[in-house]
C-alpha cells in the first residue's frame, strides 16, 4: 500500500477518489431514473455541437407548465428512425419526482403509457 501511495501521492489519490465519486453519482442517478420512470412526448431541437465539439441531440418537453430540456449523444440517432431533425417527436423518459433527470428512448416500453399535462 505504501508503494502505491508513494507513486500516486495525495493528488493522485484525490483524483482517483473524485472519479469514483462521479461514477457512483452518475450510476445512482441513472438507476433512480429507471426505478421511477415515466414517459412523455417531447420535441427534438436537432443535432448541435456541444461545448467541446461533440455532437448532441437536444430536445425539450413540457410537464406541469414547466419546460425541461435535455440532450443525448448523436449515437442515439442511429437507434431511432425519425427523431433527429428539429421538430420531430421524441419519447422522453423522466424521473417522476425530478423531471430534470431525463433521457430519450427509442420505443415506449411494454406496459408504459405516455403521460400528459
């Protein structure tokens, strides 16, 4: 253990712990979304470049008189037939008690229904 610490130092250990915490947070957020999922229709805003130059499909949806926005990588466009052009309808999966936690699905899961305002 001392050899590992000597090679990494405090900054290396802190960096590893930070990455582990970020991973756990993302996994917990995704699992919560899956466990408390509801579905609604949204509107594709089209594929645009993100801050670092990567391409993302941006979308928005409205619930309880509030507009929410989200994005997924452009890899999602390979899965859906017609959802990546601005104005297309998309299916949004969101967390019932936190709609800001959301993503897109290609098809509505069996037994699920689309919620409306």
